[in-house]
């Protein structure tokens, strides 16, 4: 604890600080709860997207033998653009998945097998799911970082700042009370001495 000035001004400063901390703490706690709730929701979304990816891969497993045939899918699954917008949760700017588009390249119907179109569609679906999950994971990472900061602030206010202010206020009050008692005692002694001088004269 820093050195305390035992003055009325310091008492006012500490009282103002205590008021500010106690007023701000509920807002921080509310933000912490909101972030925790949002994070739980995002974790469920991430799991759901993983489930969708696993299901798409399971569908793809049926095609694996066909993929063994020599065919270059690269030109047909190149991402042209990923549309992202920006959102805000509890004061944190987060990316939001909009859509994904692929380079428009169509295989030659006469030179490719019939299954190629379905294979391209399936691979695009997998890429789309992965990109969407990665953006949700980015949201999760940003909110988790904010939750850590908010939790540190809540702990700082709850366990350090508020108790520190209360203790300083208590110590200043005790000091000022002692000063007042000493002043009253000095005043009584001075009165008594003054009365004794009058009596002696």
C-alpha cells in the first residue's frame, strides 16, 4: 500500500475513488458474465461446425476411390473471395462470416468423369465449412482475450482497489479522530492552566 497523507483532501480522494470503483465494478461483472455466455455459445457453434465437417468428410470417404483417379481439382476449388463483416459483442470488435465464393471454373463435360462435378461441390462445401469455423474460432479468441482482461480488472477492483480504499479511509479516520481527541485534550489542559493562573493571581 502506498504512503497515505492523513488529510481531509486525501480522505475525500479515497472516498471518491471508492465510489468510482464500487460504481464501475457491477458493470465489469456484467461484462464478464456476458462474455462467458457468448464464449459458451461460440464453443457450441465451433463443435457444430466440426460435426458438419466430419459429416462432409464421411460423405467424401465414399468418393475416395474415385479421387484416386488422376484429376487436378485445384483450379475448381480456388477461393475468389471471403465476405466478412464486423460485429460487436460487449465492446469487442469481431469478424462475422458472410459468404465465400470460388473462382468460376467449370470442368469440360466431355473430358471429365461424371462424378467430378459432385466432387468439386463436396470439396467446396468442406472449404466453406472450414473457413466459417476459423472465423468463429477467431471470434472466440478475441472474446477470450477480452474475458481475461475483464476478469483481471474485476479481481483488481474486488480484491485490491476497493479493500485498499476502505483501509485507507479507516486509517485516515482513526488518525483524524486521534488528532481531534488530542486537540480537545490540549484545549482542556490549556483551560485548566489558564484557570489555575487566574486562581493563583
